[in-house]
C-alpha cells in the first residue's frame, strides 16, 4: 500500500487560530495513526497579508502542541522547498502547460474593466463571474501583448457545460455545475500563484495522499479536480472539517475577540488540556472517554469519528478540563507552573511556595487564578471588622477581641513554626477554654488574612505568613476592635 502523506498548510497570520490548530492536530493524528508522513508547508503567497515573525509562530505553536513533522521548511525533505514563496518558479510552467492544453488562458483585462463588471453584476444581484473576454484572443495576439510587457494574469478555463464533483470522506459527494464556477485566477499579475492553483500543484508535487482542511474549501474542491484532470494527475483523498464556532451564529474569530492558541496559554491554560479539548471539538472516540493524552489520541483517532456538524467552542468545558489536568499534576509540576504567577504578587523567597502550591492545587481552574488567592500573604488587605461576624461559629467583633489577644500569647510562645506545632498549640487553647473550634479559628483567619476564604485554613495560613508577621497582623487587627 502507498505510504500515507498528509500536510498542514498554514498561512502565516501571526497566531495559531484554534480551528487551524485542530486541523493540524487531526492531520498529524491521522498520519501518526496510519504510520504515514506529516508535512508542514507554509502558504505565504499572499504577500500582502504577511506578518513579521509569523512563520516562527507557526513552528513554536506546533512544537508546543507536540506536533512534529518529518518534512518542512526548517527540516527539509525530498519535496522541498516547503515555503510556497520559494517554490514560485514551479507554478508558472505548470500554468503554461494548462494554457497549451486549453485549460487556462492569459487575461489582460484591467482592474477598471473587472470592477465595472463586478459592479454591474452585483447591482443585478448576480455573483461576479469573469466573461471569458480574453479567451478569444489568438495565440499571436497574446504573444504580442506579452512581448509588449503588458501585465497579465492566467485564468482557469472552466467548461461552460457539465459538472465537477468529488467524494469527500466526511461530507460525501459534492457536485457543482461548471456554469456556476468562475474562471478563477491561477497566476496573479505579480506572477505568484493563487491558493486555488498552488494547493493543487503543491499537493501533487509533494505526493500528498490525504488533504485535510477547513470546510470553507469544500465548494472550490470540484474546481481543483478539474485541474487535476487537466494535468492527468491522481487526486488525493479529501477530508474537509466542519468549522469551529464561537456560538450557533458565527465562526471562532480572533478579530471578534475569541482566543488563539497562544492567547489560551497566556491565560494560563495547560497545553495538554487545550489539545485534549480541541481534539474532541468535532471528533468523537465512539466511547465515553474524555481524557486523552496525545499518545492515546494517536491510537484512538480515526476518520470515522469526525463529525459533519459544526462544533461550538465552550470555554466552560475547557476550563473544567483544565482543572482536571491541574489536579493530575504533582505538586512540584504545579509549583513550577504557578511560580511566575506567584512572583507577580508575592516575594517568593519569603514563603514556603511548595507548601502553598499543595494548598492551591485542588482548587485551581486556570493558573492565574492563584494570584488573587494569595496576594494577601504579601500585604494585609483592608477589611471590615464585619467579617468577624459568623452566625454558625457564634462570632463577631466583640467575641474576636479577647480570642485574638490570647492568640498573640499562644503563638508568640511557639518555638518551632510548623503547621502541626501551630495546630496543637491552638487546639490546646481551644480545649482549655472549652469553646468550639470555629470560635477561635474564624477570627484568627480573618485577623491575619482580611479574608473569609483562603487557600488552606487558619493553621496553614498562619504557618505561611510566619511568626513575626502573624503577631504583627494580630496586634494591628486587635487595635481596630
Ligand atoms: N493556507 C490555507 C489556510 O490557511 C490552507 C488550506 C489547505 O490546507 O489547503 O487556510
């Protein structure tokens, strides 16, 4: 059997759109599942849209996602170059071959003529279609104008009759009437190919067996097949993917404020969680399993699990999944991931950050969440003494005062500052005074954190804050009562 060769062909836009990341992932998974070759091809023929550094962002996003490629601009391969702008010379000869065989033709129509036609047709409620005006030029006339250095494009010569079709692996048979197809430009006046041409030439030249891409290309694929037929080339298997939607009405779009892959990582989502979530946006394993490592996805992936219907990106679901991944990390891993966020709000040298990580791990959905949970460690926030009121604990500002005064003495007398040491000292006091735990612990926590909830309870945060600071905070809080 022929070796499977798939490709991911992003245009350098400067960020990794989540829909594109999903295309890359599925294409990669299919190649890995089928022991095939995965190729990275950069489609940069639209020079106007080029963004500085954008190609590097493609590499780095792919690497972060764990998607490796056997052939690509940076690693080379037998079918290079893998950047379209560097393949520029290969397209024109193919286009000329089509001109020779009558499947394409030179067009010298100026922008003014085309704009006029477009306006006229739009006014009539029709979609623009080039009128094959230049098809009637004789070979000699064409040569004369080329010799005179006139600007030109090369257009596909779509037959006026008949239809073009193909069978998509997901969407089934797609057929269009040739009369509905425009004579699309194949080579632009800057001699760069359009996507419409480059994708066909490149997929053929690179021996691509399976083309996986967004369903926005579904309707133009019949026209690509006319080109394959004109050349007499073997067609790839087409697998078009339904779009990733922001909601029922519109596609996910960075311009409308939806996050890219990089944005999600910046917002503190874990790469593994994003990949796992994205994998399930439009693909189902056919079982109840939801949590997949990339390795497991490789084994489980199949084209049969791909869905025809659009998938809706659900931030809540992703957030849930992220929390699940955080729970699975060990404390050290989690610690290292949140360290940069800790550094933003506390002086990490002053605190037992490993212990803090242990406390935070169970209740963290996305990494930056931890900042507002721990900033009180660095600096005692302003708070209202109303916080001492707790109905069930039977506490208020008045009951708090003597308890806090006693706490100063109890804690000041401690020599070794550990959570256990603090617990047994405070519990000793609670037993001696015969009050309920909360009667002491609630005001203690409020007095040193200014908060009603903290990572860990009174003992844990007393330990974290340290002896000297705890005593100072207690005294300050007493003076407010
Ligand atoms: N460069 C195209 C895009 O970014 C790729 C389409 C394809 O995979 O053929 O949408």
